[in-house]
C-alpha cells in the first residue's frame, strides 16, 4: 500500500541459475525482479512472509550481504508498524481531574501528557463576582527591584497577611532547622542577598512553596502549580479572617494575566526600577552569596546546584558568567512583558516606580485605586527610614535603551488610567 509518508525499502533477490534450470518457471504474477522498490506504510501491520527455500539453493547464496540487509530492513519496518498502530491515548476521565478544579477540555501533547492552559482553570470555591471574598494584591517586578519593601508596605497599609519564612519552614525541614538555630542559639543569619536578619516573620516569595509541585521545579504560576497557589490563598484568607492577602513573587513577572484570572478581586502592583540599579543590586547580591549562603541553601533544601552556585560566585570568572547570564535573562523578561503590557486591565493594575517612592515623591498616588495611598506612603517611609539611597549607577547601552523604553510604556499606561478616571490625577 502506498503512503506519502512511507519510506522506500529496497528488497534485493539475486537470481539463482541452478533453481531456474531445475524448477519450473513461476507465473508472471509471482515473479520477483532482481531489484524491486516497494513502499511500506509504517501505520499498517505487515503480514508475515514465509520464504520458500529451494533444496538446491546453497547456503552461501542465502546468506549473502544483500540478503541479510534486506531481512533486517523488513523486520525493522514491521516492528515499527506494529508499535505505532498499538499506540493509543487513554480517555480523559473525571477521576483524573482534581476535585477542587473544574477544567475546560485540555490540550494534548506528545507522549499522552495532558497540558491544561492557565485560562482553562476556573475556581470553584472562590466567588466569581467582584467585590465578594478576600482582596488579593500581587506585587510583581524583577528581582532586586524593591518588591520586598513594597510588599511589606502594602501588607501594613491594607492590614493584610502575606507568606513568611515561618510559613515556608512548615514544609521545609532545612529552613525549620535554620530558624531553630537562630531562635535557640542566637545565630546571626541574614537573607544572603542583603544584610536583613532572618526571622519567622520575614516576608518571602510564595514561589518557594510551588517548587515541589511536579517533577520539574517551577517557582511560578502554571497549570500544575495553580492548585497549590489556591491553597496558599485560602490558608492566608482563613488566617487573616477575611483581610487582604498580599503575595509577591518576582518569578511571576510577565504572568500578570494568569494571576488576575485566579480571582475577580485580584489586583497587581507592578514595580518598575531603573535597569542599571537593578543589575547593580543583583551583582552585589550575587557576591554576597559567597559569604552568606545559609539561608538560600535552606530554601533550596541543600540541593547540589546551590553548592555549585555558591562555590561559583567565589571565583571571579564564573561570577562574571553568572551575573551576565542573569542580566540578559532579566532584559529578555522585560521585553516580553512590555510587548503585552497594553493588554492588561488598567483598573486592576497599578504602575508604580520604586525610584519615585524611594526619592520621596508622591508615587503612591498611582496605586490609589488598589490601596490607600496615604497609608501606603507612610508605611513605605517607615521601611526606608535610615537607609541610604544608593548612588545612581551608570548602566550599559542595552540597559539605558531598555530603561527608556520601559519609562515610555509606564507614562503611556498611566496617561490612559488618568484619562479613564482610574487614578485621581495625571502627572
């Protein structure tokens, strides 16, 4: 049978002069040419072929190299056809889906793996109308862009609750042991990225609670981590008694649409910081890993990759490679985010600048539709009190170009919010 996807198999049968003389000639329909090309469809199981051996044929003529090669080709093609024809995907059953989730028909990929897009996941336990249920505030931005300070200020200004190091330690024995050493022995441990002391009340990223979901660690929101993130929100809601839930995770920068789809009352504080300042802070934080890596090692459960990273930052050449790759990864993430920033719902997103807030400007007004700007600004001033403002570093040409592009996008989105009356006034 001919198939356009089939590959030709050359079957060679050398003529046997002794057989031609001693045996009668076969009919024309059964005559095999010395070299015949046939197309074998891999999706069809080939019937077994029983060769008729002549008693006059010699063993040497039956075991020639073309004969052996032809038999191997036919055997491989037959086995491949049987394997492909027997491959069947299991039917999707309701028992395969979590009881807490209700999903649209999922998409299938190779190997029978079920891949459900984030938009297909609908919440069942949470209300689907705005205004009902807890208020959820996500703080998104790049690493080292001030998300920790802003998340703390937002938690204080909204009287909310957030993920802390003590909450992560409940499922992380390594971090729990480190916190016990800090409490019992008085050991001085900082975050590693900066000099802030470790305590059970230290705000932390919820991505550390998502890393153990699935085979491959994923510290951000995706199909397999959505149930775990919903459990975190439900637990914080019960813990806070209906107060606001503030969550920060720089790994989810660029996934704002998926976060907003989790709950109708979800909103996002998008934090922008100068790209040269972000990369300068990243380089300082990476160098500190070599001197103070106990906290990050406990968060990563003492995995071998953490020890390799800490030993790598102690060497000048590997440190340069690590920081350079991290900087380019951050630039790519910013470009991807800016490409789709105009699609975000303006009434549920606040575009704030860490540089404006740290300089004492009234940058909190841009978040007035999400959080009380006066309380937010007052809480932020208390967090930044006594901290010396770092010098404005000179960035590379890609950072300067990207920073200007980011600033223009922020101004355009803020102007659109002011035109719709979402923010109180335009700048």
